[in-house]
């Protein structure tokens, strides 16, 4: 395994180009199962989860090629089985269930894995598919699904689950009749998936709202499509500018999709403004703590909670971070405390009191976004920070150390 060695205390200055979104790329790659012609995707990040998805598509019978952030998926003879060995490392793999049932009427998909940040059940996926006429059985750790032909249905989700919305949205595109998804997720990645499906010939309305209407069609055609920029990577680099007292220009930054994050960072004292070249972020004033509650989009994203907490560790005053999405997403707190932060946890709430400085230390990443928070803390800390278990970080950030080096960070990757 690899680790990052960071010599902190250097203000970051320069420009960074934001990569394509992993959370948008994964569902559109799985949506290619629905298409009977080759599809080409641009702006696909070079990440472990992306290559795991391509391996899974290959096992399902598709031919996939990745070159310079472009992916071509060519249809083949479908073998509708997603084995545990691939699925266990990546929760998004369950997104092949809906497309397989819609396309060939059967699927065997192992229960998914991913980061250990709390329970993320797939019951909403399965209930929705059953309402569309699928017969779902759970057996030996697999989800077994069968149907003669999916039928349109009115489905009200118990919660606005992103994965559930995406799975049902894909399944409904080839279902017979109309499907209405109520209490649907509004995240930009859901909108990006819908836009891809529409480009392929699907009939979808209301994406980006909590009510999506899909009129099923008999088939989808090939297309070339660019994946949206990664709003969480962009938010992470905005925090990097603030925590180091630097100035960063983010190119290809998804501004509208980051509104909740930008507003909080401005409340903390950062100067963030749009320019003709991109989003400019700098720390123009002393930072101050704020209160943050994670919420579904358009609220503050849970995927930015750990990063803004790292920034609050060095801000004036105190602030409360309330995690309302996942029950186990404070695993970065003990590691931040090893570096000198002052954080107290009570249930789903963390009280953060700013300190004058952090000190480098060996720390261990527990999940993807926790990894990012430790890197950010290391960039600001005095001395040397070693961040281990980088396989979490590599699932969501495209060679983050290379991008940070270009803007002045003293950071390098080494073998543990």
C-alpha cells in the first residue's frame, strides 16, 4: 500500500483543473448496459472505481477501452451476473441491477461494498423494482432479479436516495409505460445521468426536482457524452486554499452545484469569486468557525463534511457539525485530534473549537472523504504528516498529490 508524506505550512498558489466526477461517471457507465450501440464518454477520471466498473462491464459481456480520460463501451452478449469479488469493493456496482433487468429481464448481483461510513441499504432500489414487476430474491449474499418485462409504476421513495433514484431511473427508460419517481434525489449527478439517457433517446422530465417522470421506450442509441466536473473534488481544493492561506484558481469548477459549500466557506471568511478563467479562492480574512448540517442536495453535502471540519480546526471560535446522512462518518475525528485539533463528539454531532496550529503526525484514513480531510490538515500542519491507507483516497481523487505539487505543496507518495 502507498502513503503520502506531507511537509505542511506552505500557502498553495496557482491553478488546478477539476477532473470529471466519479459519482457521475459510474452511473452513466452502468447506463451503457441499456444502449444497443457503442457509446463514448469524455472527461472520465482515472480512478480505481472507474476501472473496477470497466472490469465489471467486461465480465457482463461488454468491450470497454479507457484512454486519456475517454471510455468507449461496445455492446456484446450479456451475461447478467456481477460477482462478489468485484462488487465487494464498490457500492455503486448495485447500479447494474436496474439496467440488467430492463435490458434482459434477469440479474444476479452480489451485495455491494464500499466505504465503512454507515449502513446504506438498497431496500429502496429493490422495492421500486418490485413495483415495476420484478421478482426479487435474496440468496447467498446475492440479489436475484427476474421479470418478463418491467412495467411503468408510481414509486414513492422513503428517502431521496441517490443510488435508488439512479437505479430506478435507468430501469424505467426501457420499461413499458410511464414511471413516476416521487421524493427522488435532486443531486447534480442524477441530473447528469438523466441528461445522458436523454441524449441516447430516453424520455425523461423533472430531473433535478423531487418528481421525475419517465416514459419508457423500446431502445436507446449510442452517443458521445462528457461527464460533469467533480463538485466534491472542487470543494476539497477550495478548502485547500483556505486551510493553507493560499490562493487557487479552479478551472472547470461546477459553480452552481457547489453553492451550499461556497456559501459556508464565505461565511468562514474566504473570498471566493467567479472569473473568466475559473473560480478564484483565497483566504482574505481570519477564518471563523460556523455551524454545518449535512443535507441532501441542494443542502450541504455529506461528502464535504470531513473537509470543512478540517478547516474549522484552524478557525477562530467554535462551531457545530451535525451529520444527518450517515451514522458513522466521524471516523476522521480521532486522527485530526492526533494532530492537535479540539473536537468533541456526541452522537451525530461534533463540536469543533479552533486551535492556533496543527502538528504533523502519522494518521490513517478510514474512508474516502476522511482521507481528504487528513491531507488538508497535513497541508496546514507544522512538521511532517504521513497519511496511510491511500487506497481510500485513490477511489475518489485522481492523483491528488500531483495536482497539489503543481500549486506548491510539499507532498509525495511512497510505498508503506
